[in-house]
């Protein structure tokens, strides 16, 4: 018993959280990220290997389904938390860790899950097939299930619609695949849903929709440094990302921003952009904008135009680095509603 | 009987050494990425416990057999690489073609990583798998030409002979381009640091996106072990093998391999992920000509 307890303690000492932002939940997400940094817990980069699903902000009822789908991708032992107040991030993390440590409860939950979720995807296929909302598959594995309203089972092995053919940019026939990103995804603007038409791994077309409203009262500098942190983190530069999160935290707390560290990070980001590790926009647009006055008019970028023609791998970097400037195609959103 | 026992013991020793190198790689990588050293050293143990407790999962219509083969194959490849290294007088696998075998094993990784991406039946995985193939094009050719240099200088493909022929002057010193190209290749087949685009976070982990529990554990372990084993192979190739004062030969090999692994992983942790098209440019326009030039220099030196 002693050994089991010890191993359990080791296994749950630093759980991995999959952190997603609900629409308007940016400040909650920043609080959770800060708390994770302070504890030395590393986030999970995909739900498949996560122990905890952390939803930051309050979910719209429409997005609850997307969150449930994400939740079903966590292998377990698992715990779920919703952070609605930035001040509660620490307590929430303590609570999920306690839940993970509760071995009997986890075993019970796993048994129940095996019984209930025979195949959640297939079971939900019928009821979701007609739905106009794109309940955020996050693009891993279970993508595209049932959102093709016409997906008859013969053409859809395992409930996944087959790729269809279309002309590629060079005029040759190529398989195209509809690949959704969002509305709930780690390091992703809360509630942004992007439906990509992929030719191979190149985005042929993209349509975007935004669920819920964004909070607009945060100073632009915080938003910009947040975008820098997210972009660097996605580009695998954890050192730079942490530094950017530090600067962001100083701005939120309204303490003195370490100007030398900020300047150093700016040069680093500029160098990374020169090496095309991160999109140019981080260095040229964002960081220049951070030095401007808060009320200066800012350019906006339409999501669809931004990602069309790029690699799938570039999409998230582009979205992250442009996140403060993004607008979705309003007409399209209206048409969907 | 005693011979068999001895063989088993040596094999166990090599496995332990490769695992220790994997540990060093994991810790140094985390320190490079800005994690405190004490935390980074403990992380592997915590992660092993965490992932052993986590349940396995599959995806819809996954090609499970090939998927698992891709994941569970990486660690054996790393162990075989370790078995090629002459830790003492000779390697566990007696062969006069060590360089060729090392190259064969690293090419095997192509198939394994691609299968890992293919098997999950997910967009992220498949994109990751194909990105790896593009990346492999960038690092493999320079790596092959880099292997030519020490073999040519020693007039042998035997790692032990190559190690023995570096009296006084390590090949790393007068073949820097080949050494760097080789290390770049190690990062490539370990899918680490600047060459980790196939497992990049911008594609939600690419080939790793759908892995959980023990399946993820062996892939992570396998990649760290590959980095360590690749560095261990560099010891006879470029760093004079077991030669050195005071310590016995096997100790020197271990020490050199540890230091090389830790430095390489630290560097990998500090650097961001390079875009794949960018890497192809670097690999073929910059590194490849340099390595070929290096081979030419070595050939001229050997002939004269």
C-alpha cells in the first residue's frame, strides 16, 4: 500500500492541463497560465495526453458540446475545471489535483465510462449530423465526424467522411479535406472557429466564425504581449514564451515592466522572425504597436484572408500572432446564423 | 555458459547506459528550455509514473498495428545503435561495418516516425509524418556524407578501428563540418529541437497528437534514447572513442557520450522549431556543400 501511494503521489505531482479559452476568457487563461508557471506544471499540448481539461471563462451553451467532446478525448484518469474568476485559478488547480489523486473515484469513473461511451462518435453521429454548428473537433483524429450532413455510412468509414477530390492550385486533382480548428483549442483565441479546406497540408479555403463576444477592455499592450507569448510557445521557444508571460504579468499587475528584458525579448522575436520561425507580423506589427498609444487606430486582419494558401502548420502561428487584430468574415457568420 | 552470461551482462550494461543517456537528454533539454535543473532532473521519473497510470486510447479507424509498431520501434533502434558502439575494446555486436549499420538504423527511423503519424488516422499525425519525410531529406544526405569522412580517414568502416585511429587529434577537431552535420542528423532522427517540426506544437504535436499513456511514454523515451545513442556513436566516430588519461576506456566513452548528449540536448532545448522549407534550404544549400568539401579535404589529406 505504501508503495502504491508513493507511486500515485509521483504520478499526480505535476499533472498536465489542457488549457482552453472560452469566448472572453482571456484573463482567466492568463491567470491559469501564470499559476501553472509558478507551480512548474507543464501544460499538455493535446487532449490525448492531458490529465486535466481547464476551461477558462464561461462557456456559451452552444460551446458546451464542444467542451464535452474535448473532455471525451482525455484518456483518464482525468479531471475537469472551469475557471470563471481569475483569482480562483490556484484553488481550481489544487482541486483537480486532489481529484486525480483520488484513485478509487478515478477507477469508478473509468468503469462507468467504459460502459457508457461505447463509441461516443458513432453514438452521436445521427443526432449531430444535421447540426449547423461545428462542435469544435479540435482537428485531432475525430475530425469531420457527422458535420457532413450527407455522410452516409458507406462513404464514411468509422463515421469519418472521406476526402473529396478537387482541383489543386496547380490544376491537378487532389484530395480535399475539411478540417476544423477551434472553437476550443489550446493557445487559440476563445470561441474562434475555423473551417479549413485542406489540399494535402495546404489551406485551399477557410471560413471563420466567432462564438460569443470578446472582452475589449484590456490594454492593448497586454494583449500584444500575450500574443507574443502564445506565438513563441507554439514555435517551441519555451524560454522566450516564459519571458513574454512575465512581461505580460507585470503589465497586468501594473508594476514596473522590466524594460531591459522587454527590449531583449523584442530583439529575440525580431531575430526569430528574420529566420521565419515565427511570422513577420509578431515582430513588425505587434511589437511596434505595443509602443503606440492605446487609442491609435489599428489595422484589422480577416481570418480567412490570413490563412488561405498557407501550410496547415503555419495556420496556428499566424492566428496566434495576429490574434489582437483578427476579425471574422461578418457576412458569413450572419449567413450561418 | 560464462560467455553467454557475460554477453547478457554487457547487453544489460549497454541498455542501462542508453537509458541514462536518455535521462540526460530529457533533463538537459528541459534546462535548455528554461526549467530549473532540479525540477528537470526529477521530471522523467514523474512523467514515467504519470504516463504509466494514464489509459491508452485509440482513434476511429486507426491502423493500430502499424501505429504501435512505429511508436514501440524507436527504443529498440536506439538500443541497437548503443550495441554498435565499442564501449571497451569492441562492440557488443562484432561487426566490421559499424558505420554502415549505424546509417541503416537511422534510416529505419524514417519508417517508424512516418508510421507513427500514419497509424493514428488523424490529420495532425499525417501532416507530421509527411513533414518528417521532408525533414529527413534535409538532414539525411548531409548525415551520410558526414559518416564518409571519418571512415575515409581511418580507411575502415569498423567503429573500433575508427576510434583507434584518432591518436592525438580527434576527428571532430579537423572535420568540424562533418561533426556538425552528423549532430544535426542526430537531432533529426531524434526529432528534437530545431528539427522537431514533425512533432511541432503548431500541429498539436503532429505525430504525437493522438498518443497517450504508455504509448506516448515509449515514444518520448525512444526519442531521447535516440539522441543519446546517436551521440554515443559520435564518440568513436569523432571524439577518439575510449582514449583518455586516468580513467579506463569504457568510462571515457560513457563520460564523452554523456557530455555530448547533454550539450546537444541543451542546445536543442534553447532553439525554437525551424520551419521545414527553411531546413531544406539550410540542409542542401549550406550544410551539404560544406560536408562534401570536408570529404574532399579528408581525401586529400589521406592520400598525401
